[in-house]
């Protein structure tokens, strides 16, 4: 009888727990930020609206590392203003960027901005690029020539510019995740411009479902899902070369610049999706991997703990194949 009573008590607890989970309010926040969208879904027993807290974080990050904010710290540092000291957000982005740059042999480089602008993917209008222009701008690209020293950013050449575009969105996701967890909200998924972090599971125990886009024929093509994955306590980021490009004399130039050559990458890698313990790391490495190609990327994955990836490669967006690391395959929906 005692055994039966224990079993009945356990079943009762499970039913009560399930009822509580079903009653946990689901909140959805969405809007625009950092030149893109954001979408946040979370479950909160207190049914709190965290919009003000979310907006506050976007403002703080924007004031620190956004190049679209003329008065941001990064723009003031790039413009060589005196007595400008980087804040916590800037320093965290900078330190992680340096680590990823070292681990990828410089294929991730936050000083790549002059080359990106030269090729028409920055703020300037696109012009015809000559080899002489590439050589000249390449002199300003070398992450080893910028450093954080005594609380200030030191550049070997004042014309050098720092660009956190390939890491800041992922970092923003992580800051938002930290804010929610500190508030006692631990079941959520955050998406800022396609950079994602999913914490725990939904109240019913299921993991968060995320779709990875299928490469498209061109930038105007309809968006379709190539692969679905299930996330829990992980960050996910995707970089692709099939939507952001320009064409000249019948040749397509991807927006990803190889810092080693100064030219847009010239290989068959169409997109990379990286899984990591946080989103900033995933964001940075998927950018680097798109420049590196599959073989070099796999060598990095072998030596950096916690990285997994899905690569989509092919001659064009209608003829491609998928390569997946062992750890990434575990989260894929068959």
C-alpha cells in the first residue's frame, strides 16, 4: 500500500506540475533594432512585460558598438577622439573578437571595414575596384595592430577602423539572455537578426524549434527552410553569401571579404551555421568560417571546444550539398 501511495503521490505531483506549466503565460516581444528585427519569446509565471528592459539593453549596446549611431563609442574611437574610454560592452566584444581572430589565423578581423566599404558593402556607394585600391586599403586591415591598453584602444594607424558588425548582434542576444535569467525568467528564445539563443525548454519539455534557411538563387528569392533544429541552452548563428552580393561583368561577388587577399571570397561555400555555448561566439565563428571554407573551418572546430557547424556548399544555389559535424547532427530534426 505504501508503494502504491508513493506512486499516486508522484502522479499527482506530475499532474500539478503539468497544470502549472500550461498556465505559465507566454510573452512575445518583437520590433526593429540594429538595422534588423528582433523576436523574443519567453514564459513567465508573473506575466511580466520586459519590453522596457529589452529596449534599455538595445540602447546601451547601440551607444557602445553601433556604427549606425554617430555618437557611439566605436565611432568616437574610430574618429580618434581624445579621452574616449571603452565600456564593458565594447571591451567584451573586443576581447572575444581578438580570441576568435587568433583561433582562425586572422580570418576573423574587426579591422576589415575599409575593405568591406571599398567593395561596396559598407556605407559608401560601390565603385569599380582596382588592385591598387585593394593594396592600399589592405594596409589598414590587421587586427594585431589594434590593442586595448590601460583602458584605451590604441591603433597603429589612426586611419584604421574597428567594426563589430560580425559579433555585436550575437553579443546583444547574450546580454538579453543574461537579463532575462537575472529576472528569474529561464525559459526563452531570443532572435536578433537571425542570431539566436534558446534557454532550457518550453514548459511542456519540448526544445525550441529553429529553421535554417535554404540557399536562394538570388537576393529576391522566397525564403525556404532547408533544415530544422531543436535548441536547448545553445547559441546559433548563420552567415550566407547568397543574398548579399553584387554582380559585375557577369560575375557575382559575395559580401564576405578574405582579409588575406583583400578580395571577396572565391569558393563554393554558400552558408555556414554554427552552434556554440553562446551566441556571440557562434556569430563570430560563422563569419570567419564563411571566409575560410570548409577544410580550414573543420580544423578550427577540432581545436576550439564547444563548436559544431552545418555547411552548405555548391556551385550555385540550385545545386548544393550539406556537410554536418557530428555534434551538430544531434540537434537536427530528421
